[in-house]
């Protein structure tokens, strides 16, 4: 399929790397994932999922998975503005309060939610 | 003033009046896929376009497309 | 609390010293009131008193910003006031900017409340409304009485540390700080009523105004580009290698001014980008990709442009606020004009 | 089509030997309720507590709040497609235990949120402090999967609400409200001179803990469609949503949708309220495009002149909201949007993650980042230790004396984006 998952969530990596090209960045922060996606958008990759997926706040969950197109085309201004606003939002939340040092159990809950947010659409995507 | 930028909608919202669209955000006036020489030719074309825009009367926000 | 002590800042015009020809008047402090201060003192009655007035020429202030600020702050400090009032400046642009800048600086340095007054379209209002309480005034000095009527009670509240009400109630220009409160009607009802007004074409007030942007009149075309002196400005963060002034990767608090006299080409060894808003690798390899010095130098040599200005100005546009960006431009565009620059090529990433 | 809502006012809730409504009091047979809820194999234990207005009680973490209702006449049952068959609802007669609610609590995942204080500062911000609440505390079996856990809690709340609703079936209501929805063409004929108005309701539909169900269908798998406002009153839309406590729509909100109510109030006077369009808030941008296109198209197809659009949740729904607003405005239809803000603790940051000049009529439910202090409560229902692990709570949230320092976003329903509350924000 013509897409790449960019994620720092091992559950997403484990679940999908055989089916979808997956760029797994285990040691990236939430914000670093967003910034990497921004660089990809600059190069003309299309954003396929919203970077602020989920209502879990950016200073709560450390995990983020975003799907972009494999193909590069002319950069989309709409995508750029979404990723820029998302980065600004994420920074705002971190400015209020940094992500706590969660227990492994809670981290795993966050992984499951992050996984759930992308798996619902991934199977029926044809573009 | 002439504004050379890739994301012209932003330039329009911040109020620039002479706008030249450029190549890409990380390299507005270049293209790493080209050789150094080709890149400079490309850059010169864009700068000449910008100078031309400076010499052109505008009566509102204008994006100088090709 | 006893009588509130106030220091008042006015320009050369309101001090009766003179108009534009006296705009380079250096800061001077006088005991008691001068000019509009009289109106204030009348209004304050026994509650407060202007103990000193500082007079400064608008050109002097704006052209010697750092010095002027420091001098005025020293003068204010001596009087140990409870409050600092600047203006009102009405529609006088440079006076407005001076009032905003000095009020902001006094608040920051001396930690006392400050107040100014301006016409809504004064550029100083837009630049300083988020950091300073600025009362919305009429557009000329004819509105003095009206301005003082609004400023005096707000000044007393500020000095006494009382809670400041909403902008429309107190008369100041909204500062863009979102505050919660309980409305009389629930949101759904407000929404339905707003829709009915919108359908009828009546005025309604949105509860959250979208961020607004500026428009400026285009400048006339450059007559002869082959004679023109051209300067380069960038928001792409190009800096000499090592980023000597430590310009921030995002939300920049400053800009840099660097000489490119004698530079024909920006190389990997000499220049880089400080910008955190994009992948820096391409600019770091060759900063001409962001700031086209090489090409403009060629064009200069070929006589296609008059001259490439010896300095370029740079900052990072990443997350840097509109207000601060404006204040950068406000300052360096004056230098550009003074240096005889005819046109600017601004590049953004 | 016609729906009568018979409100039975409830001023008190007490345990008793029989579940019934008498003298405006809801009596709860605790054992019977526990037996009913415990039928779910995913639940290990169930407990029931009562929380009344003014009591020194803090309920946390809150998953959902549901108002007890029962179908008395007309087709279908309450919560169609979930607890009852998928028969179409929205006509006939429905009884409501007005003033009572079922609140579900219990951890779903490790981090949680949602506080209802029955007294003090916090009580002013949540509408549920004014209700007589029957609180279900459900502990799941060990090693339950989060998806099953969420579902078990969701069903427990709905079942309890249905159970109490039945107690009001044969009671004479204290007031009867009547809502009429005509076929579209008739509706247009009825008030030809009034501007036609629709309501666009955006439903949270992103994934685990972020879902809404319409007649039992997961909203993320739906396309924007029309629904009669009275169907909402019979529980056609339920919440499976338990992230972002302040601006999620509980099932209680869906049943009592304030925009629907307030549009009805002006119906036939200032406007002609012709219908509700429901749309979703999905993660995939292509879905957002499709749904917003479809929504704008439906509004145009209906021929309305104005719409109110409501949002649900934080972050990416801002994009759906702005897309909907912009596309509907571009059809020449006037919009008002209802949202809330995340303007930072000092209120100085930009409030929304998206913006457009076309969004020139905005109603806001307030800044969810505002920090407030909640006094200690004598009784905690649920688990206070989790307050340090909820949205807008943080290390040190729980003070030595039991008071809490938290952002408004921890309080259930505080900045609701259906305009349920009076709270709002303005620029200072």
C-alpha cells in the first residue's frame, strides 16, 4: 500500500510492519514524531491522518502514530497548516505541564489507545 | 519589498504585496536534486523574477506565477 | 494606602516644547505636572497625584530605543511611584510606539503597574496591547478630556491592585488574554440567538474572534532596478556559522544583522541556519538556497542591480509572534531607509 | 411526527426495598440493581453509591452520565440498537426521571479523568452536581482488554438508566413537553416566512474511548446523515467516549441536547427548525474531507439558510469544525459554531488548533486550561489517587488536605461544546 506509518509506538510497529511500511522511532518523543512528519510534508508527502488524533492531550501520552503517503508530490498547504498548528498545540500543552513519568501499565494503555486510533481506518484506505 | 516564499497562502495572510513562489520550504531557492550549477541557474531565474516584480506596479496583493 | 504616586510620560509636543522640529528632544524630568497631567490631577482629586513628568522627543526615543528606555527608567525610579502613565498618544504613531515601549519596559524593570492610551489604529496599540493596558481613545488630542475620564479610574484600580474588569467595561483595548466567566444564558441559547441575528443581518459579537492579519498599501514599483540598492532579509534563520547571537530556533526574541561585504557565496563552512521549523540539512549545506547572496552578487557585478546592501537581516520565523516580528521590522526598516536601501528581497522558508 | 416528553421531577434518591418513584423520590433496590449489572461476565464486582446535590462528595473517574428514560408509547425502546431493537424512535411518548442520573465510575485504563464534585467550587462547573446521582462502581475481571472494559462499563450505565426509567413508566409526569417534526416539505410550508435552520452535530468517532454510537452503529463507520431531533431524546445517540472529560458529550448531554432544545424554543417564532445533520470526527483526513463535504452538501440540499454546528472533544475536531463551517459558509449558509478553548493556563495562547476568517460567529464554552482549586470532600466515590494521572491533573494535584489543584479539563462537562453551560470566555 502507498503509505508509511511513522510511529514511536511499538504496538503499532509490531502490528503493522509486515503489512505497511513502518518507520519505527522508538526513542522519539511525541513532539519529535510531529517534527519529523513536518519535514516529510515539506518534501511533498501527504498527511493521511490528523496529527492530533485522539483527545488524549499531547502532554499526557508520549505516543504518536501518523500515516503519510509514500509518494511525494507538490507540498500541500492544507497539510502543512495542520501539522504546524498541531506542533504549536503540542508545545502549548508541554508548556503547561510536561508529560509525567508514567508506569509501564499506563504506558501500555496509551499504546493501545494510539494503536486504536489508527487501526480503525487503515484497512479501508485505498488512496 | 518582494517576498520569496514557498507557502504563498501564508504570505497572503500576513499581507505581502509582491510574492514570488519558490521551490520548497527547506530550500526555497535551490534544489538538492540538481547539480550545483543547475541549482544556481534555477536560483538566478527566481531572483530575476523577484527583481522584475519589484519593477512592476501592483494595486494589491499579487502572486507572480509563471 | 495613601495618595497614589504617579510618574507621567509625555512627548515634546504635549509638553509645549515644539512639534516635529523638536522631536529629537532628550529625556528630561520635571517635578509635578506638565500639560495633560493637569487634567489627570483634577480627575484624581485626593486619591492620586502626578509627582513628576518625563518629557522626551518622539524621534529621540525611537531612534535611541535602548538608551532612551534606560534613561527614562532611571528617572522614574527616583520618584518611587506606584504607577506609571504614558500618553495618551491618540493617533500619533511614533508617540504611541514610544508610550507602549516605555510603559512595557517600566513594568518589566520596576514591577509597577503601567497605563497608556491610544487610538485603536495607532501602530503602538497593536504592538503593545497584549503587554500594556492601553485605553482606547479618540483619534486626536481633542479627545483628551474623554481619554482622561476613562484612564483615571483605571489608573487608580491598577495602582491599588484591584481586579480589572472586561475591556469594554474598563475602556481598554483587549489584550488577547482569554478569561472564563459565567454568562447569563447558556451557550446553546447564545448560539441560537447569534444565528438569528446573523440571519437577520444584525450585528452580533463573536465570543472568539479569529486571529487577524494585516494589509498594507503596496509601495510603488522600483523605477530602475539597475540603479537600486537591494537588501536581503530572511525569516529562514540564515546566520554565520556558530550562530554568534544565539538566535532561537523558534519563537525568536531577536534578529541578527550581519555583514556580507565581500562575500560572494555562502558555504557550508561559513553559514548555517538557526531555524527549527524545517529540516536544516539543505540550508546548512548551502545557505544560498535560502539567502541568494551568490546570485545577487553576480547580478551586481553584471550591473543588473545597483548594489547589494552590505548587511543582511535575519531571524527565525518559526513560531515567532506577529507582534514581535513587527517590532523587529519597525526597527531595522528604519536602518534600511537610513542606509539608502531602495528595495528588499525577503526570503522565507 | 410527535414526541411527548413527560418529565417526572426527582428531588431525592434513597435506597429502599423496592426500586420505585414516589413523592419525587427515586428509591433504589441496591441488590436488584447489582444483580442486574453483574450479569456482565466482564465485571468482577459492582457497587452502588448515592450522591446528592450539596453533599460533600467527589466522584472520580467518571465515565458516563445517563438520564433514566422509558418509552411509554410509540415504536422502539430507549437506546435503540443498543439495549433494544433497532426500531426507529422519536415519536409517541417518553417518560424522564428529571433530576436523576446514573453515573458510571471505575478505571477503564490506567490514566483517567472526569470529576464530579457535589458541592464547592467544582460543583459550579459541572451540571451533574445538580442531579440526584446513582453511582455505579464497576470492577472488571482481571486481565480484561480495554475494549471489553469500556464496553462493559458503557452497557452497565445504559442498563441501569433503563432499569430506573421503567420505574417511571406508570407515573403521572409533572410536566409534558411536546415536540413536533414534520416531513421536510411540510415543515417548509408551515413557516414559509421564517428562515430555515438546521443543526449540525459533530460526533466524536476516533477509536477506543473516543466513540459515539448511533442506533448501535459506530459513528466512525457512518456517513453524515439526517436524524430527527426527537430521536436524540429517545437515546438514538449514546456516548462511548471517556477522554477529555470537560468537552466530551455524555449520554445525558445527547438526551438533553441544549441546541436542539433552544432551536425548538425559537421554532415557529424566529426560525423554522427543519432538522439535524449528524456527522463524525475521524482520524483520517480523507474521512474529514468526505464528511465535511457531505455535511455542507446536505445543508444545501435541505435548503436551509442557517446552521448551528457543535463540536466534541479536543484537538483534531477543531479541523473538522473549521472544515464544516467553511464549507457550509461557502454554500451561502450562515453558520454559528460552538466550541471550547485550550488557551493555556494564562489564557494567552491561541485557543483553537485551526482557524478561518469564515468562522466569524463563535460561541465558546470557556478555556479548559484554567487552573482551579477544589476543596477537599468528605467522601470520595471512585479513586482519588488517579487524579494525579488524569488530563489536566498533574503531580502534586492532590494536596495534603485532600483539596485538588487541577485544570478545568478534569471536570466532567465543564466546557461542554453543545452549549450546555453558562461558562464562557472572553478576551481581556
